[in-house]
């Protein structure tokens, strides 16, 4: 495996680590394509029931490696960068029917910030900052920043952050609903471990269906969403984990979900 992406699978949890710490885990073409491949592997691996996406070193991800786009011999061009690098990463994060925790260990800027926001549950420690850095170099937000951010924090706030490029602390991000939780540096890893362990032992198919419902809720009408809830509830009720959950409730014991 390429060293730019590290993968560790343990106790039903796959930890994917962005590993270019010398450039704050900024993306080049090799790293972006490798991340897509690793996400595909996690999706198809039945031993994986929860995924953690994090970074190595001081940053989660600083976005695009600008050395790549300014090198005439390396620059793939923005069309290829978006259509072959970032857009497929975002669609994979949203379509994988397994819970993905964004464990934000350091600054998340530009595309890195928006990749973080595409995760299902985002936890950052208190020293983390989020920056929509695009406008600061004359670009516009990509990687679905203009899709998720206004839905998370509202149109006015999102547009202001995109235009001004303000640095937002993890505490501020939690308060405005941008992320799930901000914790202390000392509590960060234990919080991620507890959360991933809990998700990996929950009814995986139901979690995937919940993810599908929330994805579709972004564009569905009320009637369409009610119909989809009915359809997916019937599907969830046909799983072995539903039967186990009901049996455990009746028998007053802890359920043993298998993810099917």
C-alpha cells in the first residue's frame, strides 16, 4: 500500500489515515486515488463495520497540494482534480453504507475541511480549526462545501465563511452545528475509540439505511421522504439485527448485533 494512505483494521473498525504530514496531509493525485481505493476496500470488506478517517501529524488535511497544481510537469488541471480526485472521494464517503467518523486531529482547510464535513459523525479536539480557505487564493469552495455547509449552519453563515475564509475553532464549529462534538486534546483519542467501538457493534444495515435517508432528505419532498422511510423501515425490519434487537429488549439483555 502506498504510504500516503495508511489502513488499519482492528475489532471491526477500519482506521484510514491521511499520511503526508510533511505537507499537512494535502492531496496530490496519488493520494486522492489511493483514498478512493481504500474506501472501496472498506465498503466491500464484511469485517469492517465502522470507519475512522483521520490524519497523521499536526493537520487533518490542508486541502490541495499547491505544488502539484503549480508544477507544469505534474499539474493535472482543475477539471481532472475535481472530477477524478475530490468528487469521487465525497460521493464515496456519502454512499458507503457504513458509519464514517471524521476524527479531526488538526487543521482542516479548503477541500480538507469539506472532506471532514462529508463524514457521518465529526469529532475534533479543541485545538483544531476549520477554514474555507478557497477565497484567500482566488478560488471557490469545492468538495461539496457549498452543499453541506449551508445545510449544516445556514445560508448566511456559510456564505460569509466561504467569502471571508474565517478560521473557525472546534468549539465554535460545535456550537454552530458544523460538527458533532469538540473535546479536549487529552480526551480526543478515547472519545474516538469509544465512538467507533459503539458504532462497530450496532446494527450496521440499519445505520446504512439511516445514512441513505439523511442523504435523500437533502432533496426529497415531504411526501417522497415519508415514502422512503416506509420502504427502508420495511427493509430494516427484515434484518437479523432487528430480530436480535427485539429479542434482547424482551429478554432484558444486551443485544449481540452481527451487522446483517
